[in-house]
C-alpha cells in the first residue's frame, strides 16, 4: 500500500496492532500490559525495550500502561476497548457498574491507574468514565462489546451501540468531548460477532 501511494515506509521491527495503542498527539501513548507484554507478541523484547521501540518508531515520549483488557477480547487486551484519548489531556475510560460482572474489577483497576497518571509536565490527566453495554453473548461466547471502540472522524464520531439505555449515556459523554462533531451511533450487535467494532474496522496501514 505504501508503494502504491508513494509514501515512505520503514520497518518497526515489532508486532504492534493499531488497536493496541492510543496516542494523544502530544507525546503520550496509552497501551495495556496484557497485550504488549504478552509473550505471543514480541517474546524477545522486554518492557523497557518495547517502550524504547515505541519512542523510536512513533516519536512518543511517555508510555502509559494499563492492566488487563475486557472479557471476550481475543486480542489479549487492545486498548481501544478500554480507554481512549479524546484530547491531549483527557482520557475516556470504560467502567462496569455491576460489581458481579467479570469486567468490574478489571476496569476499576485500570481506572485507578489512570487517576495516577500524568502528562509530560507532570500534570494529572482528566479522566472521564463511559459505561459498558450489557454482556453480548453469541454461541455461549461473551463478545468484547464496548463503547470505547468509537472512531473519531473529521466531522463525526462513530459510536458502537447495542440497543440499550447505556447507548445514550455513552453518546452524551462523547458529545461533551466533541461538541463540534456529530455523535453517530450505529448498532454493533451483529458486528461485534467479529470481535471488534468501528475503531477495529477503520484501522490504518499496519506497522
């Protein structure tokens, strides 16, 4: 694709899916330990080497690590189902409100980590919460349904929805974050059978 478009291409020398990272455009990169530190990705690289590779390849300066991903995620914890930058200093993070749900402790721990994180100047980040949809199950398999898998376009934000009251709550949070964009909710009840939603379906050229 790079050859076809006539744009420069260089090898990143690591396995790095687009959904495994999120950046703020101001030196910060958000990812998860469950994904990037999984030995099935880059077994020859330790945490420090992965961080340096991300700095070298992407030009970021600080790596922010969350823990585990949500239940049903076949990617070992892609960040785009958990937490997303919506501005240079603000992160929207998914929270499960039902204490009996398996995602509850996972997302609470990630939220606690986020509240301790800072930008390059040492300032605390703004952390906004977005609810989780109810569990979506297909053939006895829980699927990785999450409102965090939204896609930010020039004029709209595509929001995965699941025919639930939390759809409107999630849309309201994103509308406050993107007042000049329309929040367009599209039912992903069937799409999520493929184990991803709009951000997964709109990924860039892989590294």
